[in-house]
C-alpha cells in the first residue's frame, strides 16, 4: 500500500524547456519520385524522440533513394511533429499529387486518453499507425536477430542488416557476415565510442537465388540488389519500395537499413538505406563510408564527386564551420594544391592497347600524388603503371585477389612544366576481360610549409568536384569520407556523428522513485543514464564525464551533485534533475543535444509515511 501511495504522490512529468525530452512525436514518411514528384506512403507512426522538436514545430528530412540514372532517383521525405495536423501541409510541399487520397478515411488516437482526433476530407490521417501495413507494399517474412544490443530500441539508434541473395542454406552465412560487419564497425574504431547509443540487428529473409545481379539485371531476391554493369562500384536495389517498407515494419528497431548483398567483392551506396557486400577486404570499409553519409548527413570528401555538403564541407574559406578544430585557429589558411587530371574510366584493360591519359602541369608544385583504383589484378607482374615512361613500381595489396582496391603513390618531387602521360599497361592476357582500371587521379602539392600533409593536422584542404570546382575539407587524408580505406572519421565528422545520434537518444533512460529508510518515510530517486562516461562497459581513450545537477523549487541541491541515487525528505516540492554529458570528441553542441533533464513533483497531500 505504501508503494502505491508513493506512486500516487509523485507525478512525473516531462517539461518542455530547452533540454527536456517531450513524449514521442508523430512521423510521416513518404516516397517522392524524382521525375514527377508523385508521393507514395511508406509509413505513419509514433516515433522516438527528436530533440530538434523541443518547443514544438516540424522537422523535415529528405534523403535519396539512388538509381543508376539520376533522373529516375527518388527521395524519401520524413516529417516529424508533436502536432499530427502539421504533417500533411508540410508533406504537400514535396508532392505533386494530392496526398489526401493516401490518408483518407482514417483517424489517429489522441495521446493519453484513447480517444480519437477526427479529421475530415483531406486532413484525415491513419487510425492505426502500424507501419508494416501503411504502404500497401507486401513485406517479406523477416526473422529479426539481435547482434549488438546496448539498450531499448525506442531510445537507441538502430541499424538493421537485411539479407539479400542468401538462400535458405546460407542463413548462417548471412548471420556470420552481418556479425562480422557489425563488429568491424563498432569494435575499437569508427563507431566504437558511440557504441552505447547503437543497436545492431540482423534481419533474415531467404532468397530464391544466391548472390547479386549484374549488367543492370536483378536476381530473384527480396530487395533485388544488382550492379549496373560489371564494374565494382554502386550496388542498387531493384525493389527499393520493399526495402523501405521492410525497415518501416520494424518500427524503432530500424532507424537505418543496411541491405547486405551476398557477394565477395566491393560495392555499395548510401542514401535512405545503405547497400554493401560481404567482401572481406571492402565490406566494412564501404559500409562505414556509406553509413557515414546516412547518419551524419554529409557529402563526399574525395575528388570527382558532385555532392559536397554537411559538417565536413565548406565553399567559402572565410566561413570555416570547423574553426574550433583548426590546428591554428588564429590563422586559418587554404592548403596549396591542384588537381591537373582525374578520370573514372571503369574500363577493362587490354594487353594490346594500354590505357593512357595526357595532362598538363604548371611545374609550380613541389610534390605529386598518383591515386588510382583497380580490380581483377591480383599480382604485381600483371600490370605496369607508368608516369612519363617511368615505372612507378606498383604492387597490389596482399591477398586482395580480384577485389577492388585503392592505391596512393606519393613522390617528394614536383612535376616539370608541360605535358605528362600516365599509362596503365596490362601484361597478363589471362586476366583480360576481368582486369579493370576504375579510377585515376593526379594531385600536386606545395611545399610542407604550403601544404601540411601531417596526420592530425586540421586546416582547409581543397577538394575538386567532377567539374574541377573547389570546396574545402578539414584534413588531408585522415577521414574515411575522403579515403574509403581509412578506418576512422576525422574529428569534424566524429563530432557530427555524436550530434546526429544524440538528437534521437535521451541520456536519461529512467527515473525511478521508491520509499526507503527504517520508518519508510524517505523518498529514494534512482537515475539511470545511458552507459557513457563512468557507466561505460568498454573503456575508451577519449576523456568523458557526466555532470548531474539536482534542483528543488528552482534551487540547486549542492550536496546531491553528480549523484544518480539520492534520498529526499518528505517535504513537498518541485524537483528537477539536469544531466550534461561531455567528451573531448565534441567541442561544439549549439543545440544542447548532449544534455537531458526530467522534472517531477512531490505532492503535499500524500507521502511515504502514509
């Protein structure tokens, strides 16, 4: 009876101050076709918190559903709000069709009391927001297996591996592949420090055919993953609507879908979902890079692309968004470099016809770098790489076999002024038809005083898009968003990762109240926090801490600072606890995503003593 008395006496309510976390918002997800803007419903449901919604308003997020031809690509539009009436007007801004037909004839339950909001005509929504039936797309059978669990799905960012090209006899292979990739991502590198914010799941669906499609033709698999040609690059989903619906059907267990192809070679894409392969050499590398696009919402750092945006890219060197990470904050500079040539041949090499490319150098730089990627060439004697007739001495990565790999060859001398030729000569006719030159690039650098290539140095490094236009990135070659073979993010992207994850995770897991003491007249409050800082189960090198502050009627209770279990007297009052997390991987948190708070009242009418 005394326990029930306490429950009645302590009304716990989440307030809506700047760093409080309100109840779950509504989330409407639509797919908009890129060519005509016609929208289709993916899901509508109550979603986990989004700290950008504190104080009300609407959050809109748009992500790409990639296809080989850019004009056929579509977008996924995600709209969140605590006010369900605000969703539809925002959705109309992205859709050329009348979306009321998608939502017509339904109501949604009002929060808390079980009653219904009634809408009429084009403002009607869904009465039962169960995402696996919203889209009208048939979701295949999904066997969900936990891989790495750090906490409840509703308060974590959940990454789900979906099987594609794994037959019933290959179920265990899928589980082994997904486990390996999840461990590669989260153990000791890349996502290791943020691991307490993540859950990983394996989601198995049997395929009728094994492997992935090639030449633009999908196999009989749930999501129809295929390569547009034979080259080892993008991996597209023929059944993207099924992929979207499958993820939506899992609710909180799928914030980000990873479509895992049963294929041993390089390939993948990022966007609304990530595609990758089980390649031993490249699967985890591609996955880290593509998930980085999806979670942090950043563009590329490598040269020759078209999307340069987010925390790792600026276009005005006078407005440095990562100034708090600069090695020399008082004197930021643009590192001196130029890109005299770049090409993505994606060409099969021919022993009779070497591939060559002529380019011109100004002769004004002190060093140069030859970058290229190859596939289908396992041995050094299979290929010679020349620059101006000089053998560069290329050797393949050990045990790479016929998979794709990236190579950087730096020379500590400048190129002379005038015309130069880079040449790739296939020597082994037995591998003709498989040996492929994927990409090649020449970069020229100034002296060490003009271009600092030191690892860990933060400045403004030029990046050149497909039209040789310039943007700037934070480091030379420290980030996996620049070089897919790197295992880690740079500090700028890592900070972006923390902020992206923590906007969907409440640092306060639970606040529990009970009665204690010999006379059973003391209230005990226990605060459960996400397992970071002193609660972290696996130690990290970075410095981190929690600061916990308790208040009663607006006054700080100094004696309770940094305690997560406190005893309160039986006097009534309004209590509040504020939590601030700090880690040296985050230097700027302008929106307070590394904070949390809860408020509760102690009633004057009931007490533990009753």
